C-alpha cells in the first residue's frame, strides 16, 4: 500500500491533512504485520570488547551465549578470543612473588628513602643492616 492509497482511505474517514504528512508518518513508523517482532539491536562495540577481553569465569549466564554468537559469526574474532581469554586469566590469577619479592620491595623502599642523598656505599650498608 502506498502513501497515496492510505491518504485516500483516511480522507474518506475525515482526515484533512496533506499527502506529505502521511508519507512522513509511514517513513517514521512503517506498518508491521501481526505477530512481527523486530530483531533485537546489535551489541555495542563496548559490550563485545568486554565479552572477549574479560576473564571467562566473570561472564554472566546471559553474556556467555552472546559471546558464543559473536565468535560464531566472525572467524577473526574467534581466532583472537582464545589467546585473549588466556591472557585475561593469567592477569587475574593470584600469584605471589614469595620471599624474593619481599626483599626486592624492601630494597626499593630504601632506594626511594635515600634518593638524592646517598651513594652506593650507604645504600649497601642499609640493605645489609636492614
């Protein structure tokens, strides 16, 4: 049905507007068939980036199928998703440096405290005595 046909029909029912009014209304709100449901909007770039770069265990049950759908539609992102997920997992894993880390932190603290005032011999003495 064209805008002109629709205008003729509603003019018979008392509409006194111009044909351009009908045309603009049809362009803005196109007629839909019964039972028609529009497709959901595509995910934003930010959402997809979050699905691909976050630790896999932190995805919600709603996000997991969305991530899978994106990976199924785009082979390039599917090939990049595995290394990205493993990298995210590596960054979020709790790792402690152990006793060596504590010694390094103590030396760095002494270096900061003595910065600009002391030379290596005083720093060496502080490290050995601390």
